[in-house]
């Protein structure tokens, strides 16, 4: 039975819930859904034909969330909820006036296509900050994720639960069985959880929800409805074990010299490992991994990075994606934040990960997370002319067997990583907290004498990059979530590695140096209409988070002002409309206060009545002086002013053929002897679904950039040699997916990448001991033989067959190939073409892996 509480009924229910020691708070407090206890067995088959489902109360007062918030839905949805001592069962009948048009396309687990879908959101701790999401499509594809910080969503969280989709004459059915041991909830006699169900109707682009929860609020979890009626549930300690066995065969060139692609060597190897999950308390969970293997994870995208900044790559390894939302910088994701204390890709990519453990959850009203990891590995001197084929088992990597020829030729640092974070709730929807991270080298000190050796001869201690960092952060919002302020204050200390090193901007960083920084954002982040926002980013010259975290740059102060205009519920003919204007300036944070750049940007995008999206953006860089270009000197070098205009389109994803495309045109203005020039970026992605079980996606991107004068070298006379650089790249990426069943899939991925860059004409420039600015009009043309141009081409291929032969247990067959073109021969000018020249003749590595895992729980 569906009901709404009003007047005395509302008061009565509220008093009853308070008596049960379960606080009822938040904007969704007027809605209570009641779960019924299941008396018999519930089979998860998508049919809802057990007698318990017939006795369960029915709720059907769904409201439209998009495109028109609060509107009565065009289709009826019926919700029933059951529970027993082990499971929460959710059954939904999605009625449809045109059942033949229900989108039942297929996909693999955790990679659901855009189709008719039902989502269950559960805030089992009733903390109004975090909610699990469980999803089933009409085709039976399961996926899950997590809402965190009230308004952000990540697909990285994953759990083991059962679900099924079925059909009825006038619609389809989704049935969920969610283990209570998967959820964290308090030990009370009566449970009250945050709860809602969302429904996506693909062909109409409609989103419905069981509670009125509009998109225009800067909140999500705190606006859920409530689920009650669950009595005498006790949190269960759960133990999950997932051992794996992986066997590989690797064929690679014998010699590291890329100009010698043959002969090739074959080397077999084998790994065993174990993943563990356990519930420590009703609100704390543990996850551990020993000798993890991530061979089924897609390789990083090939790209051309000619900047002086580190490229950011997203994390794809399951252990480091699941349950890591608490480790994100407050208010934003790691890749978007100027400063991030923890960047998991620092762990285990260069030195093997022996093991890691993390504990996440809450203690009272405080969310906590701790991650501890240890990386180490064997090495031996290699003689490529006489490779060591003997299989080896080493105590530093005791769960791996492989030939000696695969070991590194020089020692890798042994490092201990630790990240810990705690955030407590303040008022309604606000949090304050802090975090600490460390990367602790365990290879001993690197002496000045060790640092003076050639790089290949330095001991492991000199290859380490250690350090400590700590932060205080806050995310404060008004009760309606529209206005807020969030930010982070951070301090760091360098520990271990080289006694000193020079950073790109000329800052000398010594072992033991400390630094400080942070970011702040304040403004209106929700609601309709204008949303003003101001902020500032600060990083002192010696702030260093790179041991365990990520930072775009140090020695910067960056104030910003943004004015946004948001119409998430539509404006005029548009389903959605967003626009913003932004102004950013950047100075160095040292005593010189050098102006670096002023950035202006305007953007607007609208969703059309057809649910296609159109966007426009333009911007300019003015008065730029780069303190990182003249490598490790800190001399400010003037850069040409620039402007660009960009247009992009994203077609409705429900279409048989979906297209996303972007075209940008940029202009570099004349400066001194550096002439003006044009460039562009063009990218398009076409996705085709000729059959519900097949999807093909082809992505193409091409970039031509005229960089202006770039640093080449410092000449013996002390002046700088610079050359005009024009670079271009072409990337072709093909993804193919074939879904035999949601648990048996075949995926293919291939990227062909080609890039070239040409230097010239050349100039010289000079500065002085005071590091006086170098302006473009002071450059002096000079004759120079071009020996800096480059050409590269590469191919990455990855094919993965995945079979989930029983719930949580998988078998993988993975084939991968990486190939590079033959390098440019000595005295030969690099190719200035986008064709993959001499790719087939270049060095290639082929790998075949069989991986079996088994899921066991108790």
C-alpha cells in the first residue's frame, strides 16, 4: 500500500520512528516506505511470483526528475520491498504503454549501456552523505556505484549481489537481492535508511524517482526518502575471499634497443594472489590484496604531452578504485583538483605491489579511511646477449614465478605507502576533516656520493621519492545545499630520494624541505539561475605532493572568479541550459610575484528537444610568462597571446548511431620575430549498435598546434637556444563489444597513434643572474641544424574475454600487443607525416594471459 503522511499521520509516524531510536531528517522526511518481512524463500528470477511479493505494500507515486522536475510520469512504476535476516529484496514493475519499444540492449557487468534501467539507492547509515546504488537494465545488465559527499557519484565501488530482469505483458520487471552484509548500518532494533528508486525510460529520455529529488539542488543523498519497517536486523560480519591464478606467455624483443626488434624471446610466468573483504564492525569494512594482478585492465591511452606538466591518468585497477571515494580531494575529483594528497597510481606501476590493505567506514558520525601498501621487487644485472631463461622465485615477490630475463636491470626502491582520512559531519550536509599521506622509502639514505653517480649506477635509495603530507579540509553548505564553501589546506615535507633536485621552475628542493598550499571555492553551487563562484589556489615553491599525491604545479597563486547560469529543468526550447564566464590569473608564489598568465573563458551548452546536446566555448590566454619553459632556470619567458573557439555536439545516446564531435580552432598571435599561426583540434566518436548484443565505437582525434618558440638547449655560451615548434598527432581508437550474455562478454580495444614535431626557425635569448624576463621581441634569429624534430608511431591492442561462471567468480582470457615504429635512423630527418611509417617493422610485445578467480563468502 502506498501512502503519504500528512498532518497528524506525519506526527504519529515521526514519534514512532523517534521511539525506535532512528532519527528522521532531511528534505525527504515526509516520505516513508515500509519493507515487509519475507516469510519464505525468494528466488531472484525477475518474476516476483512468490507469495511474499503479493503481500508486500505497493508504492507507485513516482515523480518525474527529468526533463520536467515534479511532473506526473508518463508511465506507471510499482515498487515493493522485502527483507529477511540476510537480504534486502527490491522488486519493481516498470509498466510501459509501448512494451515493444523497451530498450533491452546488452552490456557487460559494470558497463551498462544507455537503456531502460532501474536504480536502487540506499543510505543505510542514514548519514545523508553516502549512498550505494544498485542498477539493473531491462536487458539484465547489473552495475553498481556509490554517491559520496552527498552530490558526487562514482562507478568505482562494486559489490557482489544478485539481480534479474524479466518481462510482463505491459512492461518489464527488475528484482534485486542485496546482502545486508554488504551494507553498513547501526545496531538498532528498528532501522530507518535513506532510500529511493530511479527509473530511466530510454526512448523518452525520462528519469523518474520515488521521491521528489530535483537535479537543480546541490545535494542528492540528503534528499532521499526513507525506508523503515525493518525490525531486529543485526549487522553481520562478512568474510569474502577471492583467490586467483594467472598464467602468462610473453613474447618480446631480446634487446632493449628499439632499432633491433628481432630476435624475440618467449618467457612464461605464473602468479597466485588473494583478495579479501571483511566486515570489521557494523560500520567498518576491510579490503586487502596480496600480489594483485590487473592484466585484464585496459592500457592507458597513448597521448602526446609536450608541456612541462605531468599528465594525469585515471585509475583503473579495481583495488584502487573501489571504496576510494573518501580519499578524493573535497569538492572535486583527483584529476580536476589542483592539489590531491593521494594519487593511487603512485603505487605499484614501477615497482611490483606486494600487498595492500584498506579500512573504510565510519566511527559514529565520522567517516574514516586508511590505506596501507608495500611495494618491492627483485632485480638482477642483465646481459641481453645471453638472457637468463631460468625460472625464479624470490622472497621479495614470493607469489610470482618467472624467468630472470624479465627482472629489472637496476634496483627498484622499496616503499611503504600510507593514506588516512577522517571527515565528520557538521550540521545538515556539511563536513570537516583532514588527511595524512606518506611515501616512506625503506632502501636507506641516498648519499651525496651516490647522487653523483651516473643514473644507471645509482642505488635504489636514490630512485625513491618519499615524503609526508597532511591536510585539513571542509565542505560547508546551507541547509538547502545551494550556497557553500569548500577547500583544503595542505602542508608537505620531502623525505628520502636524492639529497636535492631542481624543479622545472628553478626551485631547488632539498631532502627535508617543507611547503604549504591549498584551495578554496565559495559561491552558489545549486539552484536555478545565476551561480556566482570565487576561489583561489595556492602552492608554495617547495610544496611537494608528488610522492603519494598529485599536483599540477608548485610555486603558483591562482585567484579565479566564475559566473554560472544554470537551468537544469529547461529554458525556452531547451531541455537543459548551462553557461559560464570565468576569469583566472596566475602568479608565482615566491618573492618575485611574477605574473604567469591571465585566462578568460566563456562556455554555453544546451540540450535540444531531441535530447541532443550542443556546446560552444571560447577563451584567450593573455600576457603569459612561463617560468618552467627554460628548463630548471626559473627565467620568465614570454609566450604568444592565444585565443580559441570551440563547438561540440553529443547526440542522443539512445540512437542506433550516436555521435560525439568537437572542433576547436586556435590562433597564436604574433610576438617579436615569432609569426602568428593557426591550429586546430578535431575529434569525433561514433558508436553503432546494429544488434542489442553488439556495439562498435570508433574515435578519431587530430591536433595541430603551433607552440611558438620552445626551449631546445642551453648553449656553451650560456644563452638559450629556442625553436618554433609545430606538432601534430592523429589517434584512431576502435572498441568492439560482443555480449553473449551479461556474464559472458568479449571486448576488443585498439589504438593507433602517430605524432610528429618540427622545430624551426631558431632563436637565441639571454637573461642574467637576477633571472630577468625574456620578451619575444628580444629573440635573435640564428642558424641551427635541426636535430630536435621527432616522429613516433605506436599501436596498442587489447582483447578480453570475460566469463562470470558463477556469482563473483570469473575467468579471463586476455591478449595484448604493444608495438612501436622503428626509430628514425641516425642522420635521417624524422618523418613529418601522420602515416604509421615503419610500424610493422618495429619492436612488438605480445602477451597472452589466462586468469581464474573464485569467490567465496561466509
